[in-house]
C-alpha cells in the first residue's frame, strides 16, 4: 500500500524522526501538517516548520506548516481545523512531539516535570481527541505514537522517573485508545527504536556528538512507520513495535544502510534490551 493522497497530522516534525517520517510519506505523495513550535531558526536545533515544509514538498508531498504548542488545546483544535480545511480530512495522527530531561527526582525542577507531562502525555491526549472525529471518517485510520513498550521492570524507572513516566503515559494511551476504538476501526500503535537515533536530543541532552557514531539514522524509524501506516487498520492495532522488528517482518535484511558510522557498536535505546554486540542504554551517560 501507499500513502498517496493520505493526510498526516504530525506533532513536532520539524527535524529528526518526525521529519524523516514525514519525508517518507511525502515520497508517496502524502499531505502532511507539521504542527510544531519552531517557526524561527534556533542555533541549538536544526530546522523549522518552514524548512520542513519545503523539504516535504521537494520530496513530492504537500505541506502545511503550523505553529502549534500541543499543550494548548484550543490551538490544537484550530490546527486540526486548518488541516481539514486544506486537505479535506485526516487519515493519520503521528504523536511525535516529546520533551526530555534525564534527571532524577531531586534534580528535576517541577517546571520541567510539568513540561514533559504536558507535552508527552497531555499532548498525546489532546491531539488524539482533536483528530479522532476526522479519523473515524477515514477509510484506513491510524494513530502512531513514538513511545516505548510498556514494562514494569523498576530498573527503567530508577534513573529518571519523571521522563520515564511521561513517556509511558504516551504508551498507556496506545493501550487505552486501541481498545476503545478497536470496534470502530482505528488502528492505534506505538513505535520505538531498538537503538539510539541520531537526533538533536542525543546531541544536546544525552551523549553529545561523540555518541552519534553509535546511532542509527532516523530513516530506520521512518521506514518502519511507513510499513505500519500502510497496514489495514482493523488488522494492526494495540501493538508496541520496535523499528528493526517491523522491518524484519517487512523483509529487510541489511540494516547497515541505517548506521551513522559503518562498523560502530550500536547503542541500545532506553527501555529496550541490548542485543549481543550492542552497548547498553546506561552507556549513554558514560559518553557525556
């Protein structure tokens, strides 16, 4: 299947994984609304909603750049209305926007806690609530959230509880919405990378430029997302996917194409087990 003519509402997406997903959809001829905060260049970050829109259109899609803080319920509603007004509906919601701070309880300001939970959990709910009336009218509706598999192993919680719980809140919405809307035909899934991905968050918040070599490119997540979003919605819901497992099922066998540096030991991402030959997730901190 193709995403030609489909309309995606993307939270975030001016850079990194979100932009890679948008560009993969654009190559099919999809319409993408980029709902993100970065309207003006930031020296710490690559890209804006406008550079993302230009890249989407150069790749063959149609773009609608929207300045949106997804914590603002009324702005999200207005952005969804603008998207529907321009493209005629919404087929896919990608909950990509996320805030991160890898600190423990005593070192996390409440303001930062509120930001993570406002963007990650609340933002996922606000976007889903605004998009669902339109998704319910789409022929093959999907919600895809960039959040980890749900686990109860306490070791994933001990180092940075506020961030972990904020990300797991996103995953809980996958579990809940998938069941709530299963009979109405809306697919709701989560997708998470097996390895660290070369993004601004890795460079600025976690390991710096030195760790980028141990990452995969965002395109691996984008290719996995494309495979999920082209599946029949009624046959694919309530899953917590890992990117390489999705692509293995799709027939991909050469994963070296996604490596930032050929031959480098890959860094396992948070919340997933390292495979043989991979660095563990706690090695991210050692490289800072």
